[in-house]
């Protein structure tokens, strides 16, 4: 997702919108990952990976 974040930053002023979806079951792992890799766009969570 970091590569997607850079594309988003480049084109957001032209109207690009991004929605990331995490399938990580462990909330702490997700929080740790996001702490190291903050995303500039909305990130939803699919706990059941459906």
C-alpha cells in the first residue's frame, strides 16, 4: 500500500480517491503497521476477509 499512497498523493488534486481494505484479523498488528506506514486515504477493515 505504500506505493498506492504515493500515487494517491500525486493525483489527489486531480480527483483521485482511494479506499484501502485491510483483511488483517489482528487489530494490534494492523495498528502497528499503520503506525509505521500511515496511509493518506481512507482504510476500511474487513475482519472476516469476505
